[in-house]
C-alpha cells in the first residue's frame, strides 16, 4: 500500500487539460513543499517533471504545472498531446522513517 | 553530460547473491545522495533507501532493512545494491537516481533482476 494516494487512471482528449491528484498527510505532502512528479513511459526510466510542488526543470514543457492545497498536490497537463500518454508518479519527502514516499501511480490515456 | 549508468540485466536462482551497480559521471559524485527504487513487474515505484557517497551514510526504508545492502565506492563514483540470498519476490526493475535537494533529478536506465529456479 502506497503512502500517497493517486487515482489509478485518468484520460483526456488531445488538446484538453487534465489534473492528477496526490493525497498524503501532514507528515509528507501537507507538511513540506517537497512534492515532485515523475513521468514514466513503458519500458523507460522515470523522468522528473515537477519539483518542489510547482517548479519545472529545464527542458520540461510549460504545459506541465504543479500545485498544492493542504495534504493534496496536483499535476496539471494542459494542451494534451499524444506523447503525454504515460504513467505519472508523485513523490514527497516524509518525516517518517521511510524518508521518501511515492504515490501508487496514475496511468494517463490520451484519447 | 550528467548521467547514471547501471549494470546490465541479471538472471539468478533463488538463494544466490547479487550486486548491481550505478556509476555516476558528469558531476561531483560525492556531493549528492544516491537513492535506489524498486519497480516490480506491472507495479509502481517503491523507495528502498539512500546513500551519501562521501561518507557512506546510508538510510533504509524499514521494509528493506536487512533485505538488501546499499554501498558506494567514491573512488570510482559508483553506488551498489546487493543481496546475499535472492528470492523470487526480488524479481523487479531496480533504478538508481540522484537526490538533488529533495528531488530525484537524474535516473539510471534501470537494471532488471530476474530470480527464477
């Protein structure tokens, strides 16, 4: 059982926007601004898309954005493109003895 | 180019030992923690533990403590993940990743470990 809760799947049409949620607790998501998001295509390594809740690494499209409210973080992808179809994982620092936690992952389908 | 390059796929029998590697290049290896992440077939990412190569300070997720050993050799910019006695349930893809502040910004390509009799 993952420490952070994500929807198993989301879908959206080309050009539309979608949002993926990531719910934790005050020990992780809610307590620190250290939420990151990773994209993973089948057979590939994860790729960092968002860090520290809302920051994009160099080279990541500005169609990807992150936010947080209370114990829930969100990843929004606007202007959906076919190549956005992938699994998305949130991650957070945690004050528990596990140090870091991931969400269970969300499969994004682009229709 | 900043990168982490992992050792190749392994096929082992239950009870055998194994050590896989993760070599960093293009940055100062001793200045960043390295994390290990497990991904079982068809499943999500699981945090295993981290190591600081400069002094080999190591932290394990409790469920992995005693099951694996994380180590590093800073002289060759390489981190390791090892098992003394593999089980079928260790079959998974294993990733190393650089911990930059609070984000995993550089990932290795992954090492597939298959344990089967």
